[in-house]
């Protein structure tokens, strides 16, 4: 029996195009989430007569808007990637976040991944091949094609089983 561990091959890593589509779709989803949160807060303000909530959402400073955006970004990516290993954008492009062994990443890895998205100019880190950004490399995670991952792991494990049980032949 071999002690080899499956690791992600470059061929199954999501393309620059897929990663760009993920970013755009996830950005729109985060805008929608922010809008829904604002609407819920406004309804609570109206129903409870709490004018402070309404004033807060009507008179945001740029700093408050950025803070709300960052909080929504962290909540969005952490919830989706910790619990589902994917986001709405990744669902659309049939990609998934995995660790270096092709497994669901730990919550800590996802947290590091999400925090690294806040690095200024992090988007420049995607100008290479394979398409691995800083938030991927620093958290030791990958975005891969889901079906290609399944096939790659099956092939790896089937080759590992060759010769393990000669009586089965």
C-alpha cells in the first residue's frame, strides 16, 4: 500500500476567465445582500419607530460604506466557503474551493483566505498561470473545476489500488 497523498495538479485549477466570472457574480451577490440587509434594517427602523437606524442608513459616510462592504464581504465568503466550499459565483462556473489535498478547507483556512482578500492590490496576484491569487496561496487553498477534481481523484486512487489486492484479479 502506498503512502502517497493526492495533491492538486495544475490542470484542474480554475482558469483566469472562470475566476473573473466568479468575482463579478460574487460582487453582484454581495451588493444584493447589502441591499437586503439595508431594507431589513429600514423596516425594523420603521416598525419600531427607531429613527436612528433610518438616519444611519440614509447618511452614511464613505468610511461607513466601506466598513459595511468589508463586513459583508467577510460574512459572505466565510459563510459560503466554510459551509458549502463554494460561492454563488463558483456554483455558476462549476468550481469549488479545496485545500492542497483536494478536500474541503478548514474554517481557519477559509478565514485566512477571506482576510487576504482585503490586501490592497491583491487582484494583481492573478496575472499568472496557473491562476492562483494571494488569498489562495497564503491560505493553501485552490479553486478548481469540480468535475475535473472528481475525475482526477478517482484516477489517482484507482492507480493507488493497482497491485494492492492480487487475489481480486
